[in-house]
C-alpha cells in the first residue's frame, strides 16, 4: 500500500506497483481524486518508509501511471 499526497494535503490510500525506483503504477479508482489534484508534483509514501516525489504520466480506468524524481528513506 501507499499514500498519494496531493498539493492540498489530501491523502489517498492506493495499492502501489513500483516496477523501478523511478516509475510505477498506482492501482486505484482515479475518480476518487479530481484531475486538479493529480497535476504537478505529488508525494508518494510507501509502507516501508519510502518517499518519492512523483508526477502522474497517465490516467487509466483503474490505475495511475507515474514517474518519480527522488526517493528518500525515512
């Protein structure tokens, strides 16, 4: 699981498939968040303490694809 944190501080729990440290897929219902919440730099926090600044690259019917810039371990 992972938490997507929007610019407004809204958090959404999602299943995260991080194929590499730089990209991956968030399995979710994209309609939970409005399109404006998915634009720009977002933060992704994973259960293992990883943090990644991400940008959504595409929106599918049941997932969001993202590209990450930085991963930090906290």
